C-alpha cells in the first residue's frame, strides 16, 4: 500500500492543474488538445476510481478471463468518452448495448447519458459489458486471426533487451504522453495485460504506474531495475512486458482530434487494417528475445 500511495502523490503533484474526472462536455473533452501538456489529462484519469471499471477481469473462453479486452475497453473510455449526467439514461437494454458497442469499437467519441462516471455506469451494466468483452475476444480470435496461437513465448530476456524495451516505454508514456497497453508474457501460453499510466525515472531504473484488470479499482506500482532480465510479481511469476496495440492508441487519438476539429486523419478502412496489424504483433512478440529485435 505504501508504494501505491507514493505513486499517487507523484501523479497528483504532476497533474494538479487538471481535472481528475472524465469530461462531461465537448469543451471539457477538447481541452486536452490545447497543448501537449494537456494530453497528460488522459493519464491522470487513472488516479480516481470513479473513472475505472467497477469489476475485475473474468469470463472469456474457458473462463480464462478477458484481460486484453478489459484493458482496451478501459483505455477507450479514457480517450473517447463524455459522461453526461444532465441527459436522461438510456431507456432500453438495446440502447445500452449500443453505447457499450460504440465504446468497444473506439471509432467515435461517445456520450454516456445519465451517468457522471464510469464506475456507476459499469456497475449498473456489468453483465452487458462483460458480454461485449467476451464477444470481442472471440471476434479477435476467429475473425481477425487466431490470437491465441501466438501466446507462447519466453518469460526472461537479456538485461539489455529489457532495458531497451523499458526505455521505449518511458518515451511512449512520459515523452509522448500516451496510455500504454502492454501484453505480459507469462510462463507457458499464459498471457496477461496491463495499462501503463505513468513512469518516473530513478537512479536504478524506473517506477512504473499501471492499471491491472485483476485489481481494477486503483493504480499500482512496479519497480524495474536496469539489471533485471524479467519483471516479477508473485501471482504471475517472471514475465516480459511488450508494448502493443500502438496503432489502436493512435486511432483513438485521431478520433478525438477529429471530433475537436484538429485533424481529419481517420478512416474505417485503415482502422480494420490497424487492428489486424496490432494482433499480428501481439502474436509475434513472445518470440522476440534478441537485442536487435
């Protein structure tokens, strides 16, 4: 708990000029694009439980969980949601399902009527959201190409490899102000995922702030040391984290920019291609153990 509190204080000090809550109007939403610093507001949303899914990773094929899709759904919310408590709640289950489906697609900014935060919305509609995450998992596996076939990989790499990967993550999260999705390659064909929402450079390595769908109600902290050949958490064992679904993040950013009149750089056709490319990388990353890769 001490590490979690320290990390929370670090983030609050970094982002104390910005709201901790998800936007409730177009003006609130578009404020993040005023300058590069404003984009950090996407990361700071992770520091308040009301912006997080109220239920943990579960369900999926053979009850093996839907951690990949739980994390991606959460990131979609950070990037593309506006909660509108001033509007009337959806009256029918079909309307709620449509809202959830649009969040899952991540191809437009979504107004969530009748709610001021994700915590309440996901608590009231947990079964419908879980069903969508289950369907998303099957869609990626069956329609987009057998993601499960590529999960087996090494759980340790050379220290220089892991250092290079973590340096790249730092650039992505801190310098480029992005919420990073990482696949965690665990022993056997087991694969998990988390969202990295902040990092701090230390003399011996990095402090990494992350959201784990198995403990979705708070941001957690991991301490990486430069000499490490793997990450290690008792419940997961040794694992290697891979930065993935970067095209998906860029699409989410482009959708928001288009909504705010900043750019028109988005198309449905390119989005489908990017999904396939992201999944192909996810299948291949487990075999990347050489420094030059």
